[in-house]
C-alpha cells in the first residue's frame, strides 16, 4: 500500500502544479474575452455594415451621434451597465426593461456589425463607403460568378458546395468578404473536402458532411450522398485547400460589395 501511494505522488504533484499554473494564468491575464479587446480589432466590413443598421434602427432614439439618451454617448464610449461586448450584445437582444430600449431580433451578422460600429463610432468615417447592391450581386452570383454551378440556394442548385440559403444569418460581412477574396484562408474545417481511396483503388472525392471513428459521409463530385467505411480504405485525406476560386482579380471592389450584399440577403425561406 505504501509503495502504491509513493508511486502516485508524482502524478498528484504534477496535477497540483498544472492547476496552480492555470489559476495563475487566469489571475494574470483574466478571462479570454474577445469582447473586452480595445477598438480597432473589428473588421472594417463589419463596422460599415453596422453603421447601416444603426442608421436604420437606432438613430430615432440615440441620434446620429449616439449621445441623445442621458448617460449614454456611443462616440465617447460611454454606456450604461456595459463593460464588455458580451454585455452589449445582451442589452441589444434583450432590451432594457422599464425603459424605451426594446429587444432587437438581430441575427449573428447584424449583431456583429452593430457591436463593431458602436465600438468604433468615434473613428468611423462613412465618406467613400458605397453600400453593395443585392440585386446586382445576385446577377453576378447567377452569371459571371458561376456560383450556382456548385452552391444551392432556397432549394435550387447542386449540393457539391455548402448550401447558402441562410448564409446571411450565419456569417458576418467580414467573413463573407474574405471568403470571396481568399477562399482557402476563410475555409471552415466543417466545409473541407476529403479524398478516399478504397483497397481496390477506387477514388472517392467530395464535401464531407459527417464523420465518426468508423465512417465518413460525403457528397461526391456528382452530387451523390456516399457513406464510406474507413476500415475498407487504404488512403484517407482531408483536403485543406478550397475548390472555390478567388474573385480577387475577377471582381472589382464594387462587385465584391454587391455580392456580399446579396449573400447577406439570404436568410432562409420564411
């Protein structure tokens, strides 16, 4: 029994040291809260989008300069009961009971934009900013962008690439913009394709839908749903590059803005 306790002692010492180290790091650096980071880390595209939302939804009560409500001055960074972006998001979505501040049903992209704008209102200059045209963006999506050859929208189109029917409610303006310019850099892990080679040499490639320890389900290049047993494979590779082309040199900045405006309008069939 004594030998067992002695054998366990190094493990408990190590566990104790790790715990102390973690607690020390937490006390030293505080919680890892993106919301508490200083202004300037927010993407320009999100700030611009937030500015448009603020103009349409918030100026009636808060004014153009954000200082109409007593005790609140957005340009000066003065808020009531708010110290982090998390507090700000909660106040926007839940409202403030007993006041004229109602709850807003913003989706993720809208909420990211309005928070980004409020945090950067003092330094934001709207001059030279041209809002995208969703109708023109749809024409690019259907035409020269050739996006419908891979993407499905509202029940129409193939499934070889992610369904974009509600992409406007899921992705921020910045992510949409970066995806058009640098698809590989903005590729999410869940959207990566895979390449599988069976023991008899058959090659299967497609977009991964689901994966567990034993199987992987994917949409192949012909749009067929395929389930692959990993035990029957001699090769399995997750492809970390994107099959989507970059529009950096094909689209002008105006074209990109129009395309983003169209993608933002896709919020699912109501």
